[in-house]
């Protein structure tokens, strides 16, 4: 409301009473009314008010309220907060029920609910309200009726509370059971996973062992094949070695024989025989040819070394030849020593 209307409210005050009847109000000016805490009697009758705002319940200083001949269909749920209210006139409205908190109006002594389309049980409790006495009885009976409803509401609320608590408990129990099952499932899955890994490990190790065994057998087989091949090669090469050995022996015997022949022809009395003449001539010609040639120093040294070794061999043979020829009746003669190659 505007400031002028606030000032007009002061014009409506007479002592502790405020008369706002027949003001064509559609709503209650709660904020402005709160500015007059000394007003305990409020007349709002004969207006067009359809409901009371929730803030109206904060006007706890009110003792008498007249809301008759309005258009109200419902009262605020917190109406019980008007703890000092003693007189309440709700005549000729459109109310069907009262809020449960109505039972908290412990100081209410007078109540008029005539000409309201009340719910049947509430209408029975309210009575006719034709005089002062009946209105006082109406207040008492309605309060009693509302207390019963309050008890029922409280019991219903308690029942819902207990039901919700039981449901919550069952929910928690199911939750714990579900968590226990999930935990057991995780534990089982973990055990199965561990067992699977263990089997995989053993299978892997077994595969490695099998592979190692195969490699070992393969290596052994390879060694056996290699040994067989080596033995076969040795067996194949043995005759060749023996043949080479035999050829070498025969060659050595041939050289020894030639050296022996040369020695016999050079150192014995067979020197003048027809058989030894060509041999001695060939030896002398060879030595002469070497002396005449201009050869490398290393070749000369090699020839000298060969000559020295040949002389040593001839000397050894010269000591053996008489022993070999004596059974044959041949007497060796002194011969001139073989000349060495000159530088």
C-alpha cells in the first residue's frame, strides 16, 4: 500500500481496534498491519479477500479477527502460529477444511463457521453457532476435532517416517548385500585371474622347457650328424692320407736310393764302371753349371746348404757302403771329394 493508505490505516484505528471492513479489499495489507503491534482487534469483514498470505501468520499479537463475509476458500497452513488468537469469525466464506495447525490455537475461545461448505465431519464438530454459547462450544469442539486430526496426521507422519526408515534400512541392507556380492565377485574374479595367470605361466615355462628340449635334441642331432660327417670325411680322407703317406715314403725311398746310387758311384770302386759313368758325369756337369751361372745370393746359399748336406750324407753313406759291399766281395777305392759350389 502507498504511504497515503498507511496514513489512512491510522484513521481506521480506534484504541486497540482497526476497522477495515467494507474497504473492498482483495488482499490483506500484512506489511502495513505489522507496523501496528498494539492493534489486537482486526475487522476485515465484508471484503473480497480470497486467501490470507503466509505472512499473516506472523501477526501473533492479534487476539480477535473478523474475516466474515469474504471469499476465502483456504486458510494458511501456519495459522497455528497465531498463539494469542481468542476470537475468530469465519462466517459466510467458502471454506471446506481447516489447516491441521488449527489445533495449535490453544487460546481460541470463540469460533463461527456458519455458512461455509465444510467437510461433513468438520461441520458436525462446528455445530450451528447461533449464539455466543454455541460459538464457544464450536471453538472447543473444532479444536478437539483438529487435535484428533493432528494426532492422525502425526501418526501418519510417524508411520511414513518409520516406513521410510524401514525402506531406507532395507535399502541399506540391500546395498550392503550388493556391495558384499560385488566384493565377493571381485575377489573371485581376482582369484580366477590369478589362477589364469598361474596356468599361463606354467604353460609358458612348459613350452620353454619343451622348446629347450627340442633345441637340445636338435643340437645333439646336429653334433651326431657332424660327428658322422667328420667320421665319414675322415674315413674318406684316410685312404688318401695313406696313399699320400705311401707316395711320400716311396719318394723318400727313391731319393734315398738315388743318393745311395750317387754315393756308390762316387765313393766306391764302381766309379769307373759303365753304369756309374753317366751318373758321375751328370753330377759333375750339374755342379759345373751351377758354378758358371750368376744366380741370386739366396739361391747360392741354398745350393751351398744343399751341397753341405749332400756331402754329409755321402760321408755317412761312405761309411756304410763298405759294410754293404763287403758281403758282395766289392772293395771300394778312394775317390776325390766332391767339390762345393764356389761363390
